[in-house]
C-alpha cells in the first residue's frame, strides 16, 4: 500500500536520534547486537533508493572473535582498538558486477544492464555512488533501530577485500562499527557549514 | 549535550516514512516548498557523518521558473516532465577542492588536507564517496520533514555542472526532486535482495 504523503515532520526526538544529536561513537558498551537486529537493519537499509534499483552494496557483519582477528591487521592504528571492542563491524563493499543482478532487481527492463556496463569507468562510478548511498542508509537505519554507529574509511581496503570478499567482484569501501555506544568516547561536535556556505536557492 | 544511546527503535510510523513505505515519486502536487523547509532540510542533512567531517556536497535548490529552464536541456527525456513539474529540484554536486575547507571543518588537525589531496584519484574518490553519503542524508532528511523525493542520475552531469557550478570546482552528480508527491505517479515497488543475497554474518 502506498502511504499518502504527509507534510508533518517526524518528532523532534526522532530528528535528534537520526541527525541532530546522533554522534560517531568510539567506545562501546559490552552489549551484543542480536542477529535479529542485524536482519532488521538489512531489511530497512535495502529499501533506500538506488539508480534503477541496482543495490550494489554487500555487507559482512563481523561479529565473531575469529572474524574480528581477520579484520584487525587491515585497520589503521587509530581505528584498531575501538573496532576490536565494537560488538559488530559492518564491512560494506560494492559489487563491481552489480549489473548482472538487474534481471532480479529491475526485471521489467531487460536492457537495464547496458545503462551501466558500457565501460569500466561507468561501472565503477555507479557502484561507488549507489554503494555509498547504501552506506548512509545503513547508518541511518541503524540509528533508527536504536543502535549507535562508528563509520570509518581508515583501513586498508584492498586488504579487507582480499580477507572477506576473495573470489568475488566485491570491493570493500567503508566500515561501520555498530553497537551501543559509551558516550564518554564521543568527541566534541565538529563545525558544520552555514546554509550559505554549501547551499543556494536558484 | 550528548544523548545517551537508547535501544528503542523509532516508531513503526517513522520507519515506514523513512524506509518501508517511502517511494520514489514521479508526479507532484502543486504545492510549493517554503524556503524555511529547505533550510531545515539543509540543517539536518549537514549533520550526517563524513570522513574527517569533509562535507563535500554542495546543493542548489532549483525553484524559480528561470532556473528550471536552465536545467531542462540537460535532463534525460524520461526525467524531463516530472522534473519541470516538481516544486524543487536539488542539484547535488561535490566540491573537488573540499579539502581546502578542512581548516574550518576539522580545525584541530592542520594536517587533515594531506589525508585527501595526495592525488587526483584520492580527491575524487573521497569527494564522491562522502558526497554520495550526503545525498542519502538529504533524501532521508527530506522524508523526515514530510517531503517526498525523486532522486535521479539520468541527466547530463557536465552540462549541469557548467550551467550551475561554472567557475567553481563543484561537479554535479545527483538530482533530487522534492515536494509533495502525487501517489498516482508512483511505480510498483521493485524487488529487493533477501538477507542472504547481500549480507553475511562472520
């Protein structure tokens, strides 16, 4: 069923949770994230829009001690301790052969792969643009579910790709620690641009 | 003030609005979006996390008939009529000189520009990754404020860059129509992957 659109904003509490008071977390309470929550998270993030529904993001939720140990050597020094302490680290990669799945995701248009796969440059641009959209959907879906996030790009991406996506066309791009954050590890809020510094109305 | 994290999810109505029932809109009610709403939207989207707070997205909200006319020739045929009918079209571009603003956005670390500007490839990868995250923040912030969205990549990006960002280092990447959608223009929901098709737990 399509909901009629509504001009009422979400509650202030929801806007705070998603955007205004949400913060990147660096310390974690010792509280596991159940698999049901990870599945609910995936079910929300996958609904966000991508170009021709191409959905290039692939996610490995690193939970076990063994998998964390495989991840550890590829983390930058500043991201190591906090990532090892996080209950879950989501490795988000982008499938560089995403266009092969369009028969499943965009079934009414058999020509859809040709919109993307005419050059390696185009494949990569679409995988990274749409994959990054999906990273942001994951972050905001996690916050929607009451989880805290610690997204990171400080890691050896080829190393993580080899450790977790070998034999596939998926390339790791972003890590997101997930769990219940300890507010004592949150750094002071950094400045943002004023409206005029990054927006215009034409 | 830092809010303590909470394990309670947002309400089902909020999850529906953001993810589950939200849809890409193609037809628009004749109802303007006030400038106060566009400013509230910018204030929410800018809070989303980016690498070292680099915030590369720049937005032109195209509202006037004159600015819409400048946009029109660069739209793909399938996106033309709906974009001309939308109350607002946000042009999101990424500033390829974003690292020059880190003294303002990441002031405690004078070395921060060097994390990004060591090569054109690195600049571009970071601008596009983080800029696309901000596109998704814009989409979900708009939905949070009760607006409907119609994001698109079907347009001549160099043409839009020239028409709206000439003389800057900003490159247009995504358009997002904004307004109050007419549900009659919404297409059937496309399939999504099952958990096992795009996720794993390790």
